[in-house]
């Protein structure tokens, strides 16, 4: 039976310094070389994720944007993308305008992936995000709120200092069931809140099903740390939460392994290699 191992990145495979330890890189490449089918599922873009995972010898498709997009890690080719239609985009635009929240809009313009934001409306959390991506060619500021909503939009993110605005915003956006909205606190300091807005069909689980069909994988072993990993755990044959995981995820995990700072995923895989390859 062909087994695929899939891990979340932030808080799971990446340590608190937001990087892969030398131990984890060496262990994973050794396992991949010995036949372990390994990939990852992340809320990050491929651009962001690849800067952190470039030392891994990945060959399987990777899940990005919490499942909105599946890409080849070597070529960046889009394997599947779940975009937002015009009705969904208008609902998002009207609701954000109502609450006075200015987002990051992930879209394709003339075939190129871009991240749009409105100049002068940046929250402290968004300013940090933009500062960390100063060299990212995808970043594209616009002059007005309405200019944000153009191209082929597939993902929208709001970053605020508290969840006071984002929690009721999420309730309004999900009222008609056409959208999937994830509200989470940043696991790295300082603490900010992220609201991720996607098509209702988007999840790591849905993307995983696509990869299974493409690769012929039959058995799934997954690792995670947060509530956005719950759907992934629900469709896995085995699922493990790192010690630093949220209480909600630990409740649905088969077991708890060592933390991300203790290379929990890599150590578990090394110990259980014989039943994975």
C-alpha cells in the first residue's frame, strides 16, 4: 500500500525561529531518498514556503494557501487552483467595506501571481507582513479599495491587531455558506490575528484528495499543530499533533509527538520508517 506523509509547516515542521533545523533537513532528505513519499500542506504561498524548504528534495505536489492551490515544488506549475467567482468577490468586497477592513488580495493578473494591498491602510500586523516581503515581486500596492478586487482572485487575508473586528466579520462572510473563513492568532510574536477567506470548498483535505488521485497514494500519515489541520486529520489514516499544538487539534489526533522545537515530525518518521516506505 502506497503511503504518503504530509506535514504542516509553521508550528509543526518549522521551529520557533521559523526555519527547518539541520536535523530535520538531513532526516527528511534521508527518508525521501529511501523511498518515503513526503510533502507539505501550508497556509503559505509556494514563494514563501520554498524559501524555507529549499533544502528539501521534494518531488510530490505541495499544498499552499490552506488548499486553495496545489503546485509543483520544482517548477511552480499550478496543478489545481480553486478561485473565487464574481459573486463571492462582491460579497467579500461589500463586507470588508462595511467593517472598514482593508485586506491583502491574492490574485492572478495577466497570468502572474500578485498580492494587492491599499496604500495607507496597513494595520501594524500587515506592516510587519509587508516588511518581511520587501523583495517579493508579487507585492503590488494600489491606490483605492476598489482597485484591490481585480484579476482572478483566489485568496484574501485580513491582518488586525485584535479579533474584535475579524470575529464578527467572519460571521457575516460565512452566513451564506459560499466562503470558508479561518480566523487564527499568529503563532509567532508579536500577536496578531489573521482571517483567511477562501471558496467554501477549499481545505487541506480537499487538496489532499486531489493529490491522492494524481499520485495513486492509498494511505495518509499527517502532522499538524493548528485548527486548519483538523480537516487534514479527519481524512488521514494516521494523524499526529506536535506537543505545541492547539488543544482542538490534540483532541482529534491519534497521538501527541515531540514539539516542533524538538524536531518531533522528523524523529517520529525516523522511528517509524519501516512502515512508511
